[in-house]
């Protein structure tokens, strides 16, 4: 039997998603809890690995088990053994043709910026503080050039292990909500640090250090040294994954921004589909 889970977590005190020896990771905690409920060792596959300090609103994983339990029982039982900063929010039985990573059509990240002079007392590690006023409209104007299929080498970490820098960015939306600036990005897959490097560049535009037109030149140059800084991990959230309807996982409204033929932009099996390919630097 194969079970799919939707998992949320606060990444502040984790060394990332992926299992590491002598490190606290989300995968370690989740597999330990699931193994208790299943009464046998459980290994999970995630839709996209996140690095140290990165959070998740709707990480998707799957695992196989011979335990005779309903999906809801796995959710409730696992939560009873998980620490407070990790929670399974949904569970359902899926066919063995479902794969949390390779079945995904698109992934969604959100970046939250607190745009004021003082940090928040409520979850200061869940958003990135930017004291300098940001022009969200200028940031959106700059971001529009990133939509579509491009070589994203200018926004790729030096240690990225992906075989290709080509990705299809379905949407990028920048908006202001009071003192917060929210950046939503959806793509077929992401390079290592791609979102944080894009955000760092957009913040340079929003702060008036660069013009909106500057970003198109950075993209075309395929040179990481010309882009902005890597934004901190604090404000980054793995926000959701889109799968074909036949698997029965809920479709988030933001995926309505995808083109109707988005499936043709799915990476081939040869592509690296992980959001992060190293455990400690997103």
C-alpha cells in the first residue's frame, strides 16, 4: 500500500529536509514517527528537498507500507509522535504509480518579506526583514522577464548538481499586503538557491539599487556574479505541489496561473527534480 502525506514544518531548527547523521532533519523526524505507527522501518520520498531554515506549508511525501491502517490513522498516529514543529495535515492512499517527486507537474514557493524597520516578535525566523522601503510594482515589472523557459544559470548556486540549468517558470507574482511583500514563484522544478537568488535580485530592484530592466540583462548573461545576493532562508516556504487530477491530491488555487498545457513542461526523468540537491544551504 502506498500512502501520500502533506506535511508542514517550521524549518528554523532543522538542518534541512534530507536525512543526515547526527543532525536534526525533517526526514529523520517524520520517518521515526511513521516507523512507530507502521511498526516497521519506513522510508519516505519527498516532492522537493529543502535546506536549513526553509519552511514548508505543503510538502508532499509518499511511502510504502504493509501495515493494515487507514490513511487517516497514519496521519493521526504520526502526529502523536512528531515534534511540535512538524505536522502531517493530510493523508490519502494512492496507487503505486504515484511518485511524490516524478509525478509532480509544478512546484510553488513563497517568499515573505517584512518591509519595515523593526523585526517581528511573532516568528522572526519565518520572514525576512527588509528595513528599506520596497517598490512591489517595480519588482513585478522586473520579474516578468523570468516567465517561460530559460537558462537560469544567473540564479543558480555554485554547488548546484542539476544536470541542466534550463527550467520553465510558470508564474511569478509580487504583491504587497500591508507591511509584507509576498513573492510567489511556480515552476516545473527549481535549481539550488534559484528562488532565493531571484528574490535577492528583486529586492535590489525594489530598493531602487537597480532598474526593472536590469534583471533581463542578468538572466541573459547566465552569470551568477551579476545577480543580486542570496536572500536569507528565513522567509522561504515550500508552498505546494501540483499533480495530475487522477491522483486525488487537492489543487491549490494559485496553480490556476499555470497554462492549460503545463504538463508538457514537466522535466524528463533525467532532470534533477529536487528543489535542493544539497542539504544545508537553501
